[in-house]
C-alpha cells in the first residue's frame, strides 16, 4: 500500500477549480459546474482502474475490480453557495486515493448532501430510503427548479438509481474537515468520530392579537413578538441545566406577522433546533421544551403551540472501525488525536444504517466552514490521508 499524498493534494486543488469563488467554491448541486466536476471525477476513477458511472440521482460509484472484501468510502462533491473547497470534496478525493493506493476500496460520491433539493437525497437513495414520490415533490430551495427538471437538465433522466450491495462491503469510511475548532484549539491533527448527532427540529407558533401600536395600551396587548422573546429566553435559561456536554441549540428564524413597525405582532413563528449524539439527552430536552411552552401559555396572554418537524436518530460509529482509526492515528501522530462526536450531519449517518460506518476529521483553520474562507493546511490534509489509509488497511486486515 502506497499513498501518494502529493497527487492527493494535486487532485484536491484541481477539483477546487470547478466553480472557484474567491478562495472557496460555488458548486451547487446539478449546476453546470457541478456536473463538470462529477464527470472529471468519473474520469479520475477510471484512470485508477475503477469501473465508474453516474446514476439517475447524480450519485457516482467507482467499483474496484480487486477481489474482496471491499470497503466503501466517499462523501459529496457539491458545495453550499459561495462556500468552502474542502467540505465533502476532501472525502471524495481521499476515497479515490485509498483505491489508488492499492486497497480494495469502492468510491462513492453522494448527490446533494448539502440540501439544495432535499435532505441527503444521494445517500438516502443509495440506501433505499428515497422514494420516487419524494423525488416528484422536491425542488431547489433557492430558485424553485424541481428535482425532476434538474435531473433532466443534467443529462441524468432515465438512468437507474444505484442501490448498495450490502454483502460486498465490510464497512464505510468518510474523511471530513472538522468544521469546528476542537482539534485546532488543542493542537491535534486527527479526530476519530464517535458518532453523528441527531438534529431535532421544531416549529413554535405563538398566536396573539394584531392591533394598533399607538392606541392599544400595554395592559390590553396580546403581543406575540414579546411572548416569543420571553419564551426563547426561558428555553435558553433551562437547557443548560439538562443538556449534555456537547449539546447545542439554535433559533434559526423568528418571523413576526405582519412585520410592520406600527402594528403589534399577532403571530410569531419560530424555527428551533437542538443537537446531541445521545438519544436520552434529546428526549430529556424535549420534555424541557414542552414544559417551557406550557409555562408560556400559563403566564402570557398568547397561545404557543409546538410542532415537531424532524426528529432524527443519532448515528453511532462502529466501535471496531473507531479502534482501527484510533490505532492508525496513534501510530502516525502519537498523542495528536482524540475521539469526538460530529456536530454536523454527514452521508455516513445513512450508510451506518446498512453497514458498519465511521468518520475521521482533520482540523479546520479557525473552525470555519460553509464559507469561502474555509481551509485546512496541506500538512494536515496529507497527515489525514495517511492516517485514513492506515486505518483502512487495519480494517481490511482485521
């Protein structure tokens, strides 16, 4: 097994040229530049001796002709808008170079992990979780083009969708940038991911009374806006008493209706989420959230209702794969690694439903991701590639 880290870095930089934006990339799913990147990647897979194709949802699969057992590795190629050059792309190129090193690795590139059209449609399709009826319903969140139209315009209409061959694979591995500051802050080079957090999404609706801002006394008001602010403050006060060590929570949107300066808001709509890798913590926080909403309804002259939008399940990394990656990290960067959860979602969480799966992180400079300044040093990228390859070798030998 020989890993050519110089060529690995060269391929990463070539891919960076597809949709270059400042020091990052703008490569939305199924855009012209995204499809050029996919076809380039297929060509590189074939250069390394893999049988490669793009399927009817935009997934790429490169099948390694070496005898098994095989590993599957990969990530995604598209980017968020005006975002970073490594998010997703790193895992794809790393998988390519696992295969190029001589290991029996198949390479998977999953479409639209970034959610331009839907939620993990590529990895969900590959693992049998995406129905045709959902494809019919989906459309781009930014410009409204339907997924069916995008597939047609990308030249993929009529192609079958590939499905995972479970018996072919021993495990799935995904290399990724951390997208946070835990590794950099501690001077570490490698993160062995213990699990991928679940994201529990909620909508809180508060109904009050729309009225004139100048003639309605404070005693008469049923202000949905102020009730929303007080409820969120109460949640933020209570959550730290019940959360886990790495729990995070976010209010992503507060929409007041009608949203005019001289009108008391009659309605507030809040999008709220929290994340953790422990299902018991998630359930405990649901209870806290419900109690805060009930207390708001007791105190306020408004009515708050709570609706669950998405309650996903944490994906725990396979213990044996974690150990192989940890042993590889200790062998190559002794003391320079740690185990850690992933605070973001990844394709690996869906592969984990059908086979053992694990992830490995390299540091992100200043913890920045989903922005064009996202970056990782070439030294850390090359180190990560070597550790991943050694970990994959240990998995295959085990």
